[in-house]
C-alpha cells in the first residue's frame, strides 16, 4: 500500500505528547502498537481549578485511530490486509504524596478494528510511578482480551495477553540519562499452541547536553520467547538510534531507526520455523504538539521492511495515525 493511500484515513488518529517531566521515561523502546505500556512521565504542576477535580487527581481521556497497511505482516503473495484501528482509552492518576514523587494509576480502553477477522480488544492496566531529581521508576501490569501482538509471535489469531513492564531511569549528570527496561508477556491462545511466554531486558542512554533543541539516544534490547509445543521459540536482539528535536517547548519530533534480528531455536526439522531467521528494519517518525493548555496532539508514522529465510515472512508494512489526549485536573 502506498503512503498516500493511508494519509487521509489516518488523519483521524490521535496521540498524546508527553508533558515536561522530572524523569522522561516516555516513549523509549516503545513499539507503536503495543503497547506499551504504563510509561508515563511525571507532570510538572497543573491545576484542577477549571475541572473541579481534587488537586491530587488527574484524568486523561485519549482517542486514537491508526491505519495499518499489511496489518498481519505477510508477503504480497498471501494477500496483505489493510486494517483501521480505533481506540478509546481513559487513565486516572492519583498523587499519593504531597511532593508529587509517587503516583498510582489505572487505565481502561478498547480497540475496534474494521476487519471481520478481528474482534474488539478491551484492555486494563494498573501501575505505580515514582520520581525525583535524578531517579524515575514506573511499574505496571496490564491485561488485554482478544489482543494481537504480531511483533512477538507473527500470529494473526487472538490471544489474551498479560503484560508487566518495569522502567527505571537515572541521571548520571545533567547531560547524561541512562535507563533500564524489563518486560514480561504471557499470551494464551485457544488452539494447541496454548501459551507463549516472552521476556525482554533493555538498556538505553540519552545525551541532553545540547539543550532542548536536539538530543540523541541509543538503546539495546534482548528478547526471548517460548511456547508450549516449541514451534515459535526464538532469541532476538534489537538495537535502535533515535534523534529528538524540539524547536519550541510545545512542539517536538523524533526520528528512530530500529533493527531486529530474530533466530528461531526449535530443534524439530518437521516444524516450519526450523532454521528460520528474520530481520526487520523499522523507521518511526513522531510529531507532537501541545495545541492547547490541556490538549495534546501526536502524529506517528512507521515503516517496517521484513526479510526472512521463510518467503511468506518477507514483507513491508506502514502505519500512520493520530492520537488526541486531554488532561483534566492534576494540580
């Protein structure tokens, strides 16, 4: 699908720009669809006078729509399917301490697809975050019904997904920020694959010595996955470089290149994944803007080029969308 074919439909899409933070955990090592997770930066100030909410309470409604080209990441011969995903989500965040260093949050959302092959996917998440002048921490647990994580299993079937994410950032100096990310996934399928367990650990480093206008970042991640019958066991290495730009405090954009190298480890030569290896190049362009005091807008474009020893997994795909988010309260 050509890029121009997904521009107009995706102008319905809506994404939230992270607010200035004590610790900017937002968006690092995040895959566009996943989720990812409860990685939210701390709010600096804000008031609840206009919303009438208690000063410790913050409500963040979000609308998202994205046009997926070749949603299931298959080769041209298998008939790629373009899918539009619409999502509504609301997050409630509560400040536990007066100094705003500890917050708890809960989140409810649902995704709807315009494909007959895909059912609605409700999601829930709870988490806690803490931050200070040099530290930031975020831990969350999520459950998604009828979810799809093609990034993990190359599977087009629905699964129930449990997902835990832990993030920690530390400022070595005013210029250098380093971080660690750990993730656990558990997917339950209805067929004989039964359950797929995936874990990953990642590190990153970001340099902020050039000021707000320009900031480079690099990251490495190791992922392992196994299922109940050994069909989809693999080891995977990911690396990325991201360039952040912010010409004004209210406007920012970033460009990221990520490389993924996956080697399947099944020892049964009768299984199709025996000896298989995949490579994925992924480019992500993010544009964000605080269009109003409590209204954030984000435009995201992804392109993936897939290579594989299995011809059915040689593909390219594109995603384009918008996210619109409001902030209520948070004094």
